C-alpha cells in the first residue's frame, strides 16, 4: 500500500511547495493463518495440488509452513505470478524438503569427523613443536609473522585465552585448569568452533602446516590455506578427493 501526501509549508496558506507529492510506503504484515487456511491458500490461490488434505495438514503441523513452503516453493513457482507451475503436488515440495534434510544429516556426520580430525592434527603438530604449556599457544610469537593476519591472530589468542582461563562450560577444561594450572591445546581445541579451528590452521607457522598437510598427500599446503577459511563446505569436497578415505576421519 502506498499513500500519497501533499507537501505544505507555513506561510503558503496551505499551498504545496517543492515536489507536488511525497511517497510513503506502508509495509503490510502477513496475517496469521490456521492450518486449514494455509491449505486453502496453497490449493485455491497458489495452485498447489493437494490430494490428501489431512496428510498435508499433519505435515504442516510437524514441519511448519515457513520451513516447508517458504523454504522450497521457489523451485516450483513462477516468479512472475508466484503460483505453482502445473502440475506441482504437495508431495513434490515435501520430497525436496526431505532430500535436503537427508543431505544435511549425511554431510553433518562427515563434518563431525573432519572437525575432530582437524582438531587433533592441529594440536598434535603444534604441541610436537612447543609442548603442552598453554603459554605457547597464547603467545603471538608461536604463529605466523605475516602482518596481514596479525589482527586475526590476536583475536584467536583472545578466544584461546578465554577458553583456557575462564571457560566453565566444559568440565574437562575446568579439570585441567584446577588440577594442573594448565590447559593443553589438545583440550582447548575441542572447545573451539569449527570456524575457529580452521582459522587457527591459517595462522600457524609453515612447519606446523607442513606436518598437517603431509597427512593428506593430495591436499597441498596451498590448498589447505585456501579451504580452511571457508570450512566446512570446501574442505569436505577437497579431502574426499584425496587418497585417504573419509572413513579415516
């Protein structure tokens, strides 16, 4: 909805001044619809074929209109009319959702293995050079001297320091801190996010990177540098093409 409004100015006795009109867009919110109303919208207005309305209602109750229809309608609808291309059934949309869900679950399982392996490789390569003391992975001198990534290294050290010195969400971190006054990197990496671990690889010195890259002979050090900042998507593709099978993760 667009409202047209005349511009007036004091001293012009109510007459317009400047451009004749100004436009003010009034945003319309989408109204709440019951499941029955959602079915009618899809079938009667959008042209989606629904053979079993009770089944469709149950699916919409389980998954939600926004997640199912909002997320997957663009594949089946005409962008101009915003109606479903004929013939598109409710089961077509549901099948695409289920395929995507299965793919996410499959990918997530492999990514968990990749994440764990990368955590272990980084901790092993770093500690084989510097040892188990947390003071080394909290020191900027233990990382690359490239000035272009100095800010990123400092941010990483702040994250590592918070995990080692103040984190209370992970019992194994608290135990290491209380029992030994030191949290080794092999414990710290398991409290890091996938993105933080992958960025840590980029910040390592070349000798540590080389040790990690040697585990996968078909993934070069340069390739690791390119794929680690954009984990988890690219690393999956690259490592699955290496000689080492995914099951090794």
